[in-house]
């Protein structure tokens, strides 16, 4: 197993570089090491899924990328900058587990919120809202309120809000985890289409092996705390992925390697 990217992948333009990254939380019960010796390169246009058991540091690493948490040692850069600098440059949009839409604002006004804060003109706000609603296939729903939309539609609106200011990087923390399998499959398909249309770099946290394999160009398998990378799997699946690709031997083989990485992480912890 390895926690380094392949030489071929490293030849592309690096968007995120983590080297010997450690993060220790100080708690009332003593220090807790959330991330240990993490080394990872994410290249421009990658779709990277982070998978592992609860408490393995998947979300913590995403939050470090977003400057919501800060490492205690090691280094990380985002677009060649510190995560704090990247946040100031609006380098990424963040989609949380819950849609987090304000119930008193329409869908369009929820999407406009970051644009209002950033000082975009009303004309530019309206233009961008129309563009991202179209991207997530919610055109015509801008005047609705969150309670009038299904859970899946609310998450698509949340994604639209994260895309509104056209950040290069989209960070997604288990955005479909609370949805039923049918809706989740549909949104997985839509997310791949969105990724193909926008060429964003995506970091995606999931607990689902099929979801990670279906969506990703790169799958980062993590161990139980302290969170370490047990494997980085470069997907050999084609970029065009109908849902029935999940029945292919190639898909099954990649999923098997993910399971092996998860088992190895538990064995190391034993």
C-alpha cells in the first residue's frame, strides 16, 4: 500500500499538496490525533473521493483544505497558497452534509447569498444564479422555498450555491449520505455530468464504496484514527460512466481494492 500518488498523476498540475501532515486536537481527555503523516497530491480536474470508517479524518482533511481546521505539523498548499490564502482568493466552494438552506429565503436568494456578501452587482447575481440553476437542472425553481423541494433538490441547490462564484475547487462532505439509494444514484449521475461540464477539481467524502468507485478518478482510502492514508487508487474507468458500469469486472476489481485498503487500515489499528 502507498500514500503517494503515482508518477504519472504527479506530472499534472497540482492543486492540493499535503506533505507529512499531522493534526492533533486538544480535548479535555487529552490530545487526539485526527490526521497522521498524510501525503497526498490532488491534480487539476481530479475527482477525489475520501473513504474510510467514521472518525478516520476524512472530513477533517477536507476542512484542513478549506482552512476550517489547521494542521499542527507538516504542510499543505491549495493552488500554491496556504489554505487561508486560498479561502481569501475564493478558490473553493464547500457543500456540507446538510443542504443548509435558509427557509425564509427562496432558492434563488439562497444561491445569491455568497454573491451578496462578495459584493457582486444585482445583474451579475441574477446572471450567475440562472447559470448555476441550469447546471444543476433546477431552472424554474428559483422562486420556490427550501421546504417546497425534495431532499435531493435541496442538495442540488446547495451545490448551485457553492458553484455560484465559480471557484475552481468544489469540496463536498457526504452531500448525499442522507438520501435514499434511488435519489443518490440519480444525483451521482448528475454530479458526474456537472463535473464534466465545469472541469472543477472535486474533493468528495463518502462512506459508500460503490459511490466512491463510480464517481472518482482517484480514491483515497483512510484508516481509523489516527487518520492515515492506506491506499490511493487511480481509477481506470472511462470518464463516461453509465450506472450499469457498476456491473463490470473493472468496477468490481476497483471496489475490491478499496475493501482491501479498508481492511488493511483496520488491521494496522489492531
